[in-house]
């Protein structure tokens, strides 16, 4: 994978020369100067705008942590509440009940799979259209409202088999709106940061997201432990109220970004607005143009798709590893989840400063290396008991957040001016295109090894491949010290 370094034309593959002028823009393979969105942001950004932008991560995290990952889906939607009464009454070990629960899990998985396909098709085109029309914040508002509506509508998912399809569909639809909102939100990063602060700003947003998830999760667990404060539990009323609570949370904390962060202007330099279906033809041309003019961005999208799937696998199978391999009980899993999010949140906020000082590529490489080492240790020492997962699992979380936020800041740093929405749409799309790798290797290694702990090695392999690919992605010098305010 041959890339250009910043400050020189041609086919140079090494890192940026230290003698490169600090303010020289990125240079394309064609030899023409290529401006990026951050080139437009010179003056310091008002702190209120930065905080307001970062708070959106906090606002929407309950959808992921409370609804999608743990409480609503795991403890309600895929439980025997949604099985026929005669099947639900059977012992947990009865093959009929086991099969029924498996059908619920697979049905929910299929709904999420369909949602992934929708995101795969829509994300880059909708991001592109937002760039051209100057409607990133308007798009973010629309998708946030639709996400809130999806969560609020879960109140109507009563604990009866006939409501399962409605519940799975609403959660899947919410994941679509969450991802599409994220495309616009990530593209707005260049509006609230400069080349000297982008790492810290990105880390602040992602870190607040983790911590917001912790707070929301703790509130739900407290209510759960207190027997829902005496609420009637027929038809899953407590879980339905939790979903409404998540929707209200999002409304309250999302307000600042829409009040205090201005809309980005349209970008006529990337071309006029075209019809929706014509946007796909434009997209193909723009991808070819991206390969020609910003090849390092193109290859980063490819490499990050692999390792980001490995990061997703760590979260997706973390609970299974804790309970199935290390024997964690429910409260232990929840306690670990809270601790894991806390570690990830704090490390992510701190890593933003390392991002600005050493560059996002260095943070990504060190984080991926740390993940490979920690994951390998958890695999090799799995017989040593729960302490291994407490230490090794939290070590994994220490590196996951920094890898995620540095990836976002790196892409924002190299996205061509006026095309940030499209690029982050491609970021979402390439991630979805690679989303089969971790589940596939998890299952394959378990089948080959004959025990569940072998799946850990499959996840480690995905991250390791992404690490190797990142070594081939050559970038300009993206450290804050390489630029002058």
C-alpha cells in the first residue's frame, strides 16, 4: 500500500520529513495541494461549542449501553417473556425452551443484520448530500429526533410473543438512526477543533459517551436491585419505562449541540446538489477521486475497517467471555461492565492529549498492540480464574477507547475540505462491510479448538491483522506541533 507523505508530491512512502514546512497542506498523488476541513479552522473554538458538541456523545450513549447491549435487549426482549406461555414454563434446560430462546436471539440478530445493510447503503450518500447542502446539523437533528422516537416507541412493546417483532424492529431502526446521526456528528468535529486540539476534543466526546453510559447503567441497575421501586412488572412495564427514560435523557442532553454549535456552510467546491439516486454515481466517482488525491485516507478506511471490527468484537463478546469462560454471575457482569466503561472513558479522555502530541497514528498503533498483548494474555491464562479477566479485560478496555477516538480524529484530520460527511459515511460503510470478520473468526476458532475460550484468539487475530495493515498506512505528520495556530 503505497502512500504519499505530507509536504512532497509523488510516490513517497515514508513518514513526513521533519523539514516539511509546518503549515504546508496535505499533498495528493497528483502533486496538487489538497486542503482538508481543519485548514479552515484557525482561531480557537469557543469552549461552549466544544462542550456542547461533546455532550451529544453523552446524550445518545444510553441507547447503546442500556437498550442495545445490556438491559432492554438482553434482560427483556430476548428472554422467555416473549415465548409462548407453555414454552416459557418449561425448565431452562429443556431443549424446547433452549430452542425458543435461540430463535429470539437469532431473530433479533437478523433485525440488526438488516439494519446494517441499510446503513451500508445509505451512510456515505446521505453524508455526501449533507456536505453539499450545508445541512450536517440539520441532519443530526433529524436523525436524533428519529432515534428518540424509536426509543420512546419501545414503551409499546409489551411482554408478549406477539410484540417481539415490533421490539426487534424498533431497536434495529434505532441503530440505523444512531449510525446516520453519528456520520453527521463526526463530520462536525472539524467545526469544533483545530489541528492543535482535535485529539483532545475527539477524546472528550468519546470519553463522555462512556461515562454517560455508566451513569445511565448505574441508575437502571439501582432500580433493578430495588425491585423497580414497586412498579407493576406485568407486560415488562419497568423495561418499557427504562426505554422512555433513555429517550428523555437523549432529549435533555442533546439540546446544547443544536443551540450552541453553528451549522457548517455548504461546500460548493465539491459539486452541486444532485438527485438521491444520482448521488450513488457521484459517490463512485468521489471514491476514485479519493484514491487518486488522498490515497492515505483511502487505505486508512480499509485498514480501520478491520481493526474496528476487532474492537467491536471485544465489546460484543465481552459479556459472553466473562460469563461463559470465567463464570461471572449477572451482578459480576454488570459490575465489570461499569468498571470497563469507566476505564475506557477515562483512558479515552487522557489519550486525546497523546493524540495531539504524538499524532493519532501512534496512539492507534500502541492501542492495537496493547489489545493484542492483553487479549493473548487472557487467552493463555484463562484457567487461572476470574482475576485474569478482571485484569486482562480491563486492560483491553484501557486501549479500546483510545483506538476509537484516535481513529475519528485521524480521519477528520485527513478528510478533504467539504467532504467530511461523505468520508465519515464511508467510514461507517467500510466498518459495516467488515462486520462479519470478528463473529466469523470467533465461531471458527471455537469450532476448531473445541472450547469457548478459543474464540478469544479469533478476536485477537482480527486486531492483529488490523495492526499490521496500519503499519502500511503512511500519513503526513499529524501531530499538533506540526502546525501553527
